[in-house]
C-alpha cells in the first residue's frame, strides 16, 4: 500500500473529509436562496441516466368533459394532454489539488490535515460562487447549465427544454418591462409587481420566491421599511436578508441580472422548478489521481445535471431594460 505525504493527504480528503461531496452540495444550497428553497422543498431530483433529462408536461386539459342528459352521446375520444421537455446534461468538475512540494513541506500529519481542510474549504467556496452564477445564467457560457435567464426570458419566448414557445403558447413565461428608464420609485414599484403577480396566480398556485437585482431590491426595501417585521423568519435565520411581497419571500441576489446591467426580478413558483442531477455525479468524489507529467495529487469531484422547469407559464420576470 502506498505511503508518504501523498497517500496521507489522499487519506485526509477521502476519510477524515469523507463527507466532502455532501459538504459541497450543502455549501452550494446554503450560499444561494434559490438553491436553498429548492432543496428544502425536495426539488433536487436524482436520475440514473438517459441521453437527455426528460420532464413530462401536462399542456392541455382532458377534452372529454361533457355535460349530458339521458341518452346523449358522450365524448370518448383520446385526449392528448402530455408532452415532454428535454434538457441536455451539463457537467462540472472540481479538483482538490496539492503539489508534491506542498505535500513534502506539510509532511507532518497534523499539517496535512490542515492542508486538506484548507483546500477543501477553498473548493466549497469555489463551487458555491460559480454555481450561484450558473443558477441565474442563460446557458450562454461553454457547457453551462441553463439557469433562470434561460428558463424565464425577458420577452417570455425562447426555446427551452427543446420546446419553441413561439409555436406552443402554453410554454411562454410572463414578463413585465417597466416603461421608461429608471422610472420606477418606491411608490410605483409595488404597482409594477402587481401587474406581473396576477397573471402568475392559478388558484393556490402562485410565486413563492422573488429574487431581485440590486436596485430593484433597494427601492423595494425603502418602501417596506416599516414592514420588515414580516420577514420570513426561516430565511432570516439562514442569513438571507429578505422581505415579503404578498405570500412570497423577497430576496436580493447580485447574480439576478446575469451578464447585463438591466435590473431584473424573478417571480418564481418553485413547485415547477428543479435541479436534476445524475445520482452518481452529485459533487461525487472520484479516486485520487497522479498526473504522469506532474508532481501532484489530484482528487476530482464531479457533478452532472441541469436546472429544469415543468411549467414556464407560472414563472415571471420584471425588468427595467431601457
């Protein structure tokens, strides 16, 4: 069996830090309110394979609903009510790496423990920061997942999950672009929220999370100072500053206006939003490796999946794009 600093370092990551994969996943969810809500509601689903991630959609009502009397003819025609959205797998790799020099310099067992912990903590921060960006992305970066900007588009249109919403009206998200440039105030912003909120209500279905970019959140907060006692206690205890709008929790995230300067606010119904991931690649640790042309030890972690949606019509975005 191998011995020496390299083997001890590997042992520290693989045994002492055995929960590394779980810790990465937990750190990602704790770092981002959207991910935290999805995890809490059981919206992170594990899949065992497939060429694509397939999400069944109910896109129409059963057409056989018939009011009748006596011997009237009933409608027994087949109703086509189900289709599927199909999302590509996206992959992420994260590596805990130590050079041979580092291992020799930290060859004392306690020093190697500290080195492994430091490397792991850095990996946790890296995963949290980058996945938070991806969660709000439009999928335009190479091999990036399709985040909120891809699922909930500024004009309500787009091809998402392989379905072109210009052909299928049921697959369009809602949107409200505020007229003018920076024309909203603390006194008018709530009215703009109302314009988007009502179309997103369907019985008990309604947005439960609103994620605002910087200026939107600042203006909304200035108009709600006296109501901050109505903050969501669970979110506040988790470290997220938040307010309420009707029944939805309102939070700020600097990534909400991904790659743009336009102010954005996502009105999200998380009942229909998921993180789908492969059961064998959920920040899963692989065996330690030694490059053939470098003096180093590399411990990989892999993730594969995507953000998926099963109902775009109940998702919305407000924006000040002018």
